[in-house]
């Protein structure tokens, strides 16, 4: 019974997400869904990414957390418009669903936004199952988490269009094989680029930002 | 509707967990539920803990993962009996539930076991909601994850009987305030001890192992 109910919840979410995707297309907004474990450095990566994208790429951010507005507060320093979803009022939900993203997105003036980034709740499992009407997904893995995570949590890596290997500045102090981590990501998803960065030290960010800029302009200025 | 169904699922699990707790009590087995984010070092902590507990404390381990048997393979090197649950056959479940733990526990000869440790799926959210018939919960936080995690994911910390702050050997390379992390844990749960350790470097393990040994003997040899 539980599995059937989960199916119905997922189906309802998929219908909602498809509708939302059309709405974002009409508004010419590219939507990126960023996902990871807690503490992989999503927010720090976003802060440094926004510093490079803005103001040319007009960007807004929706931040999902169960509790606290810490991440939203950090992101506001970039000048981007930021809205926070706290899921504790919805029973401490472990993922963002399409209807929550829609509620938040409607608070922005989408006509003056090119890119909407959704920082999902820190969780390598459940967010992967919930389409939120995004155009692309990026999964962030930090080098402190172990090389095997793509194999242990394959769905999130399988459904991503790019991956970030963060905290590369700590590699010198860890017994972590970055090449093996990339190999494991590409075992699950052979197509995607993996960007090795250190968000705190601002290393390796350019290829990642270029990739994102290319995705955004690919949607907003489609080739004739 | 979704919330009502979630309630029913949680209630069914709680009934199952209560029954299971009685069964473990009859068998005189202490059950520890270990939880954390992916990559916090639960398995490494367990390997080093088992080295110190065994063979005096006869220990068995149930390891939960969505995919792979990596953790079980690492734990078997300690000589403990180990059973793996892979939840991918149950739709990639993001937590262990009482009925799954019961299935695995019945594979062990519980009459010759003092301590059963359940290494839950790497996830700071959902496992906290599912009682598995345990006597105590320990949450592992690594110093690479950020000091604010207890405030962002409070339920898991609120329901724990102890916490481990792992990867303390990396503190020198991080902008992480360990005292603030401990303060945040105790803000959510003032009672619990927080053990600062480095599992890989085998530092700080003794107070943690002593705590666990005390909990186990407190249940198995109750004071007159």
C-alpha cells in the first residue's frame, strides 16, 4: 500500500512539475535544481557562482531548508533576490516539491529574471525523486564524503546534467581519490561533466560557471 | 491527504518498533541506531569502535544502504557479524523501518549477542522519523559539514542520546568552530554528550566507547 501511495504522490508531483516547466518556458527563465548531502558546500558554491554571473545573468534563488534562514541570509549578500522555503511547517519534508517551488517562484518578477536556481534540501536521496520543473540538475559532492557516494546514491547522479566535486583544497589532507570519484560519477552517468572546484578558495570555478552560462543562453536564445 | 497517509505509515512503524523493542529486551540485546549525513564517517567510526568493543562486548551490525555492500565488506574485517539491507529493492527508501530491521535481526543468533548496531542510511532527515526499536541513538556529524547542521536538521539531534563530532583531525584546515557546533547540538538537545573524535586517526575514541559500553551494561545488568 505504501508503495502505491508513494507512486500517486510522485505522479501528482510530476504533473505539477510539467505544468511549472511550461510556465518557466513562457517566462524564459532557466531553472537549475542544485542538490547534495548536507554540508557539501552548495551555498558557498552558489555565493561564488552568483558573484561571477551577476548582474549579466539576472539570477534569483530559492533556498530549501527544514529550519533556519542561514543560507538565505548568506545568499542575499550577493545581491540576488532570494526566497527561503522552510519545510518544517510541512512536517519537516526532506525534499522540495513542485508546488512549493511554484509558490516561491510566483513571488519573483520572473520577467526580469534569466536564471532561477533552487538550492534543494541537503539530502542525497529524496530530492532526486521530485521533479520541480527544472531545466537541469547539478549534484554537488564534496571530497570529504567518500568516493563511493555516486554508487551508493545512484539516482541523484543518474538524473543530473552536471556534477561538482567541491572542497578540492582539502584533497591534500584526505585519503580521497578524486579520479575514482569522477569515474564513479561517470559510471552512473557517462555523459555529464564533473567540475572540480574549491568554492571557499575560489579555485576551478570558471569552467563550471561557463557551463551554466551556456545552458542558460541555450534556452533563452535558442539556435535558429 | 499526503500528511494523513504519512501519519498512518509512521504509526504503523511505531507499533512495529515497540514490539521489536520488547523482543530485543527479552533477548537482552542493546540496540544502537547510528545516523548521519552521507560521508560523515559512520562506517570508519564503527570499524574503530568494534576493534575496541570486541570480543568482550559481542556485537553484530546491520548496515543500511540504498545500493552497494561496501560498508558491510569493510565492517566484516572486524570479525563482527554483519548483515546488509539494500533498500533499492524497496523503491530506494531513504531510511530503515522497523520491519526491515526485524527481518535482518532474525538472521542473527541474538542469544549470543550483547549489542546490535544499526548503521542507518546516510540522511539527516528521514531516518530520524522512524523508530527501529532501538535503545539509543547516536548522530555523527563531521567537522566538514558546517556548524549549523544541528539547527537546520534539529529532529535527528533532538532524539539522540549522544553525538559524535568526527574528522577532528581536519579542523586545522577548515574554518569550522567546533565549540559552536557543540553549542548548537546542545541548544537542540541540552542533555547529550558530544564526543570529539577522529576515526581515521583513532583519536578521542575512548570516552565514546566507554559511554557505549556503559549504556550496554546498564541495560544488560540492571542495577538491583
